[in-house]
C-alpha cells in the first residue's frame, strides 16, 4: 500500500480529464489493488454454494428456503448490473467503489450473524447488489490505463476477478468444514472492509462524464445500444458464447452422476479447476489485443471455444477413462477461449465512448448474463431430450454462432475504432 500512496499521495482532483491521467503508466500495486478488489467482490456471489448443506441444518431452514440463498444473490447481481453499474458515469467511481465495499462488507457481516433464514435471504440479495462493485472496478481500470496498455491492464484485473470466481467455492468449502459457515461470511466482511480502506487511501478520484438524471441515464443506455454496432456485436457474440458455457457447466454434474461414469458431486466439482485456464487467458488476451487489435482475439477465442466443444463429440469413440480426459481438455480449451473473447470484447466496448464506459459495460454484461440464464435452461431441456451429445451440439452451435458474428463484422469493414465517437450525455 505504501507504493500506491507514493504515486497517489492525494486523490486526483476533478480538474482535467481522463485522458490526462492515461498519459502515465499505472503503478503495479494499484493494478493489483483493482484486481484484488474485483476478485474479492465477485467471490461473494459464490461463497454460499458449497455451504448450503451445513448452513440449512444450522439455521433450521428447509431445503427450499436455503435454495433461495444463491438464487437471490444472483438476482441481486443481475439487478445491480442493470440499475447500479451505470452510475459510474454519473458520479465519482472512487466514491461508488468505496460505498459498495462498505455495503458489501456490512451485508456479509449480517449474513454471518443472521439469526434466521429471513435475515440471511435479505443479506444475500444485498450481497448480490453490492457485489457489482466488480463492474465499477473494471471500467475504472480501463479509464486509468494508458490506451496503449489498456488491454493488458483490463486483462490483469479480469484475472483477479476470474480467480475470485475460481477460488471462492474452494475457500468457502474448506472454511465452512473446519471453522463453520458463519466464519466464512465474517472473514469475507473483514476482507471487504480492508479493500474499502485501501481504495480510500490509494485510488484517485474520477471525473463524472455525464450529468444526466438517473432516469435519463438509464434511458441513454437504449440509445447507446441503437447507436453502436460494435456494442451490439460484442454483446451478441459474448452472449452466444455464454449459452454454451452455461449449458455445459449446468449439466456436467448430472451427466457424470449417471451411466457410464457414476461419479459424485465432488468429482464434478474438480472439473471447475479447468476455470484456471480462464484466469491465464485474460492477461494473454489483453496483450494480444494491445499488439494486434481486439478483433483478432475475439475470433481466436470464439474459434477455440467452438473447436473445444466440438471435440467432445469424439467421446463415444474412445475408451471410458479417455473420455474424462477429453472432457477436461475441452473444458480448459473452451474456458480459455471464452475468457479471452470477454477481455477483447471489453477492450472494444471501452473504446467506443470513454464518457459512457459504465453504461457500455453494463450492457455487455447484461447480454452475457442473459446468455448464461438461457444456457442453463436450454442445457437442462436438451440433456433430458437428446442426452449429453445434444448439449455438446448446442454448445458447439452457439460458439460457432459467436464466431460468425465476429466474422460478419469483419466483412462489413466496420471496424470498432472507425465508428463515430458520438458521446451520449
């Protein structure tokens, strides 16, 4: 933290603009602070999932009521992305990050001390809303980064976010088993408190880029969507990739539990470690985007995802033990491709209109989460109707669709950076 303070001994005043700050390289401790904050905030969405069994018996709640804990958390996150993330364009992002860190820390503390399921459910909804802090941190990093290194900086912050998702279930399961589920919530609350303090001392202030009232701010998102084809293509492509991603992970445990594998939930959970590939993809994708342009990365990412999904169609042709390794390798491949495409899509979107980065980010992630929800629903239906090969076909088709969206964009000659840079105030 001292190295951060040495660079930013005082918050950057509102005089000047974002471009003047981008002229300087970001200090590494500040980038690590943003990556850690993004990872810890998004991890709050997943802490509860491995703890639901012990949590329900301890708090004397039914399985149906306990099942609402992750549901309300995800619902709160989706609402927060749509309704709260755009505020980053209207107000100082530093204050928003600090406020959400405080609310998230308080909600986690309430969850850890909850005397009943009603209190825990209320805390879960609030946790989801405040965890959108991650969606304020990523645009903040994009704003602070020099344009020539924006992809690298965004990729590094996304690495922190993805590691938060990857490690959250492992950490919470271990802590809950050895120290109790309440300890996990309380420890997470303390961690968010430390993040808030560090942000207060180390993060510069941000000049608002619009003075629109809240209703007009939300209304301007529709105009941004209509105006920028690059935004629509990014949301469509990432949304299609998310359909296949969600269909795979939402049906994997069911498939492994049945014939011919007959594996338990613990074995299915170990496949999640393939998500580490996504964390490795983010900074690499950012560097390639900086050197060769994000368009290339989106095509490579979508193409790799499509090939990785399609490779699982070979499973019936190989021995049983080889099938498992094939699924693991495919999961590593498509996760790498999808996360690389996400970083590239963020780089494209953040370059459209610097005055609307929070709203643009909200629209991109809304498309992504719509794809996630659709993938979970379609995956279950397809598995019941056509089996695992049907899920593989669905995932391959949607990833191929994402690639077609990116290739179609290339044939029009309508490059992202050539679009009119009209600002939506």
